[in-house]
C-alpha cells in the first residue's frame, strides 16, 4: 500500500523533529552527562568542576551547528521548541534523581531559558545574514 502524498511531508517533518530532539539531548549527554567528578589542584587547593571549559565550548559550538542545520530542516518555531526542551530534559534526567536540595527544577528552567535564548540568537543571526545576502543580490 502506497502512502498518500499529503502524509509524506508530515511524516518527514516528524522524523526530522525526532532526530533534532535526539541530537539536542545527545549534546547534553555527549558533552556533560558523563562527567560528574570534581578536580582538585593540590598546589593551589582549588577545586573545580565537574565540567571543564572545553566541554562548554564544545557543547556551545555543537549547539550552534545544530541550530544552523535545524533551521534548514524544520520551521523555526518547532526548532526553538524542540531543541531547548530536549536539551533541558536530558539535563533534568541526570540532575533531578540525585537532587537533595530541591533546586534541580530551578536549574532545569534556567537551562531551558538559556538554550532557548541561545538558539533564538542563532536563528536571528541566520535570518539577518540571509536577508543581507538577498538584498545584495547574491
């Protein structure tokens, strides 16, 4: 049985959104979710962590790339909903179960707002760049 042509775009869009959600959640687990140890420098007595700067930079760069690619594959409102929600949900899945302070849900909201704002800035930059390119005749 052949699918109706009107269903193909919806199924394709749903599949792209599912992949977007998986990749966005994967950014958390790939860059941060595996690291839960703190580093202690015996020379200075400083303790840092559990995350290093290189992890934050890598995650941010990967997130920017995800939004740039996602902007071409799904509508912006869907991108700005699915990617931040998936990233924040992945964070919450690792933080909430071990939280004894009750602040993990506050952290989840902050992660959600931060990723939404970051993704929105990238989408706005893409749109501004595309608008400039079109006006110049390229």
